[in-house]
C-alpha cells in the first residue's frame, strides 16, 4: 500500500505554485489590491451603503485572476476535456484544494466568494448531465465565457435542509399561445443574484409536501417579471450576496424546464458529494495553515525570556489539532480515491457516509484551529491584522451550508445503524 502522491500530481502542484508566484501574487500586490486581503479586507470588499453587496472593484479583481488562470489552463481543470478541462479527478481536486487553502488568505484562493484559480463549477457538470442540447449550447458556453451566471434557488425561508416540503410551486400555463409554467413562492440564500443572469429554481410541480418526487427545476431568467429581491441578508462574514427573493406570477416557457419533470431533486443532489469532499479538503487546508502559523509564532514569541512553544499549555492543543489533521487528510484522500473508482451514481449508495464524515469534521476542525490560532497569537490573533478571524467567520458557514453538520451526522448514523447504505437492514 503506497500513500505517496502520484509524481505527476506533485509536479502539477509545483506548476500551480509557479503560476501563482508569476501571475497571481503580482496582481494581488498591484494598485493597493492588498487592501482586499489585509486588515482592511472586510471594508474594502463591502459596499456597506449599497446593501452590503460586494464592491465592483473587488469582483473585478477576482475576474482578472480567473481570466489569467483560464488562459494558463488551470481554471477549468476539473471539467471534462470537451469543455477545455483536464478531467480532474476527485483525488487530485482534494489534494489541490487543500494545497491552495494551506497557503492562507490570498487572490489565488478565496472561498468567501467560492473563488479559486482551480474552479469548481458544479452548474456546468449539472448542465452536461441533465441539460437539453440547446441548454448546453447556451449556458455552458455562456458560463465559461463568463457572459452568463447561474444562481441556485433551492432553500426556502421556512424549509432549510428539507427541500421536499418547499412552498414554491409551478403550474402549467399557456400565455400568448406559448406553453410554459407559472412559478409562485420564494427562495432564501440564492447566492449571486446581484450579478446572475439566470437562476435554477426548484418548485413543486406534482405530489404533496414531503414527497421527493414531484419537484422540478427551471432555468429562470433572473430579471423575469415577478422576481423581486426582498432583502440582502447580512452575514457573519461580509460582504453579502445572499438575498431572500419572492417569485410572484413568474412565467417561463417549456424550454426553461431543466432535467426531467418531477425529478428535480436529482439535479440538486447530482454534485453534492464532489462539492462536499472538495470543500472538506479546503477546510482541512485552512486548518493546517492556522496550525502551522501558530507553531511558527509560538517558537518566535518569547515572553518572560522563553519561547511560548516551551509551554505544554501551548503545545498540547496544537498537538491534538495536528493529529486530527493528519487523520482527516488520510480519510479525505481515501474517500476521494474511492469516489474515482466508481460511477458517480454509485457514490451515494456506497460511501456517502464517508463523504459526510470528511465534510462535517473538517468544517468543525478549521473553526477550532482558527480559534486556537487566535489564542496562541494573543491580541494580534484577535485583531484583523491576522487572517484567523476571517478564516473562522468564513468557514463557520460550512457547518450550516452544504448540508449542516447535523444532517451529515444523521447520514453517518444511517449507514452505521443499517437504516441506509450497503449494509441496510431490511
């Protein structure tokens, strides 16, 4: 059994590092762009007088980084080759995501905006799997050219983790001789609506509340009549691009139906495991950064004439975090490798519990590591002159989003006690 990373993967990490040094770091340092990453970052990124939305110059800078990464062949790495990608595997993506996050806060990888020079792009994979030929032609090319942006509207104000009880409904209706659907309801946390051209809206089209069947997905124009942003939800880590929206008498034609009628939840779940393992790897990388920075500081800081690192009160909490990181890394990489050995449709039935283990524990670990880094660094650790408060505030969201840790633990329990999975007890 060989736990060494493949030589070509190690070489690729070196190539990524060289690109960051040559292209991304100079861009980050130019024109006071460092304001988006130093102690001014929250103010520099946020238009507090404009609803708390991201400032245009911040999003423009992210766009420049993506353009450079795309030109260099990195941005689309995880996508199929037919879309300019490299068919990046789950294992490679997990290793890369950890590697980038372990570098700390920077333009190369800022997950507050789901930004990275190695993109995730789950909507493109969904379109490839479920879109009609016309939808693929329009939306995949449009998204890759960054002319179109698709938001994701699943969660509702009164229904968070349980999408099967959603109140948004779509009914068939003909207008001006064209057949289509009228959508009424509302969505929460529809991230990116301030720049979105379209949104994937999930609505009940048949059945009753609680049924998994009977929910359909629609590619709705973001500016369709009847779509209203009711409020921008200010969050623990600003800026916000998360609105509550209402949908009143919104009409879309039949071409907007995305995927099979009444089978929309398949779309929502189609990329969940890939998302969760990659996000777990990012949280692990951020935790490792916090641990390593704390060790360096504890060795350099010498109160009372002795290095902080000599104190067991400093050593032991970091030892526990480092131990958990090592164990978690092995589980993440093993699970990602296992995902690569089977078809995507088989992951949920066989190792969904392992993905959930990785995800909820990584998200908890990074919060603990950031908190410990603040404590080790003392007053400066609590200040915004260190990135730990930003790391904590950002990664704290992942204990709720992408499936709360309670939902993840329930999945693990289902496999463990035989309520689901390959060892299900009839």
